[in-house]
């Protein structure tokens, strides 16, 4: 793809009417003195508030702003995917609109890119703004996926990153529908650099990631990058079949050697329920992967664009 600006800033936005003007102001304040050509792509992920009017208004003031709107809320992963497709920079930075990712770090990211990194990962030095619960579960998740996944996903690195044109084009080649972006970034490889930073709290509005949505994202990450759950099913099956065989042999021997009458209704019912439970569990895991195949095979687009205005 031909590039026409040096830097694209990709901003997924979903109901950010309060944070947006503050964010845009800070961003421009950081980029303008750099004397580079740039575009800011706001991707409105189906906001229901005043987000659109605010962006269009900003676009009248700042010709560098491009705007696109999805036909409904498709999620941040879809918005970032669209950002990669639309961006025209030699490098692109993905940044949240709520100022949790400080725009002041952009010069340092550009420097790391100029020093040869194709992906610059921004690592949260502390997660002070997160609850203890979120910190622990996030850390457990990264440990787990590091052990069972096909690629190592760096700890505490979110979507705030810089990508070179090489990495952007690589991302654009990945056609999958279940887009666990943090995994895909690790999967593409290339020289990567890491910069630590302190993540602020949100300036305004609320987080769009309630706990259950995070669990869903974690499960999506695990199933997209590991077939370990399927292997667990196999192992559970083997262990329970082996255990049953030993248990059965014991009873057969006991009946042959002693003349005790057959007892054990509780054992029977427990065994039946146990095996039944394992079977349902394993079928469930199988089902999860079949559902993934189903989603992929339908080949639906990852998002639908309702309107697009390029930068001027
Ligand atoms: N976002 C989005 N689509 C969604 C949810 C969030 O585009 O369905 C955007 C949101 O507007 C923000 C960024 O993604 O710019 C990060 O979202 P949020 O701050 O809610 O996540 P958190 O920082 O709590 O992880
Ligand atoms: Mg946030």
C-alpha cells in the first residue's frame, strides 16, 4: 500500500463524548511540534451519544482528521482492524480516546520505531488504576496463555502500540474473524521494542469492559491461540477410562476371590454421574471449537462501514 503521511493515529471510540475534546486537544498539542505529516483516524464503533457530532466538528478545525462510522457496535478489536485497513501512514499508533494512554509518549514511540522496531509495545509499569481483582486475573491470564498458547504474549501490554508499515501490512493479511489482537500482534513477530509507562485513570466516562466481557475476551484468546482445552478433554477421557478399568478389575477379582454379595448403589450412581459430567464437559469444549469454525466459515465481514470521510 502507498503511504501518504508519516504517522497515522488510530483511535477507536465508543460513547466518548466527554473525553474526546480533551483527548484531541492533548494529542494535537503533542504532535504539532513534531513537524511531521500525520492523520488522526477516529473510528466510531456505533456510539449512541454525541460522539459523531463532536468528531465532525473537530474535523472542520483540523484537516488531519479522518472519520469513519460503523453501522453498529462491533467491538474494539473490529475497530482496530478497520484502523489498520484505512491508515495511510508509514507507521501507525493505536491509542484509546479516554487519555489512559498518554499522547505525550508518542515522540518516544517514534524514536523506537526509527531505531528499527516494527512494533513498539507500551508496557504498563504499574496498574494502579486497576482493581486488585483485575490485576490478579489479568496476570493469571497472561501466565496461562504464555504456557499453553502458540505464541508468548507480553504481560501488561495493551493495544497502545506503534506499528511500522511492514507490521500493518502483516496485520492486514490476517483474515480471521475471531480477532484477539494482542495474540495477533505477537504472532506477526518482527523486531519489537518495549517502553514502560504509567497508565492513568480514565479522564471521563466509564470503562466498556465489564468483567464478563473480559472473561469472554480471555476465552477467545485461549481458543484462538491454543488447542490445549481439546487436549484436556482427551486427557480427562483417558484418565477416567483408565480409572474405571482399574476399579472394575478390582470388583471382578473381589467377586471371584470372596463370596460377598454385590453392593454399591452409591458407587454406581456417582460413577455414572461423574462420567456423564466429564462427557458433557468435553463435548462442550469440542462445541466451542466447532463454534469457532462456524464463525470463520460464514466469512462475514468483521465490521460494516456506514460512512467514511478521509482527512482533507
Ligand atoms: N471501545 C470501542 N468499542 C467498544 C469498547 C471500547 O471502540 O466496544 C474504545 C473506547 O472508546 C476506548 C477504547 O476502546 O477508546 C478502550 O475502551 P475502554 O476505556 O472502555 O477500555 P479499558 O481502558 O477500560 O480497558
Ligand atoms: Mg480505558
